[in-house]
């Protein structure tokens, strides 16, 4: 499905125009550009040198909270996301939509796309699992908003106020929460 060369070119063009929030994110952008240029298919989830991944940041209808889920393998609360599946996804936005639907059980009619382009870019290490070595995820983060009401199992899902996320220890979560808060205040 995914035309890898076209998607690589599109992603590199996006990154060339992308305005990083700080020096850390700027380093992530430069690292990701070099990674894309160095690999034939940087979207391949089996590429042991790392791969492009996506995150889906889901706002509630009031745009005050972000839905997190408990990630058992990493033993922490995280936003939704995962690998780009070249045989299923046309691009990274579609991958983020698919991941959001798979991980929440929501229908595509329950939420809307807030940002058609990533709001944040993060590079983080994933620990080794089995024979697959530790590797970086070059994570493109998109924002979505609930448009229909839905109930979630509170043992697995948690709405966390954006204001609380601004104080989390994880700097990458603080950064995307800050960007989401800024985009909401700008739109109002």
C-alpha cells in the first residue's frame, strides 16, 4: 500500500519545514532526517536499526484532558501509537488513525483529526525484546479529538488533565502537552 519512496520524500519535505519547539526536538528532527536518508524503508517495523512510528494524542470533547492507556510491556501510562504498517497504511496519519482505533476500540466516526500534520516529533529508545535488539522509534505525533461520547475501562484507560501532563517527569510528554495546550488556546 505505502509507496515508500514517495512517503520518504514527503516526510523529508515536512521535516525540512518543521519548526522544532526546542533544541531537544531539533536534535530529534535532524536524527530522523539522517535515519530516513540512510535506510531504504525506514517505516519497516522489522528494521532493527529503528523505524518510524506514530502516536495518537486523543483529546476529550472539552479539550481539557488527554486519554492515556496503561502499556503493560513498558509498565507505564502512555499515549496511543505504534508501528507504521506499509502493507496497511498509505501514510503516517493513516497509521495513527489505525493505531488509535485498534488500541481504543473506537470507530473512526467517534473522533476527528485535529492536526493533519504531526504536532511533535520524538526519538526514544525501545528496550530489547527477545531476539529484537534495543532500537530507536522516530515517533510522529498527531492530535485527535473525541466527537462522540465513549466509556473506557478505567483499569486500562485514564483521562489525564493537560495541566497535569505539563508537570510530568517525561520531557517528551511535557513537550507535546505544552504544544497541545498552546494550539487549543490559540484556537479559542
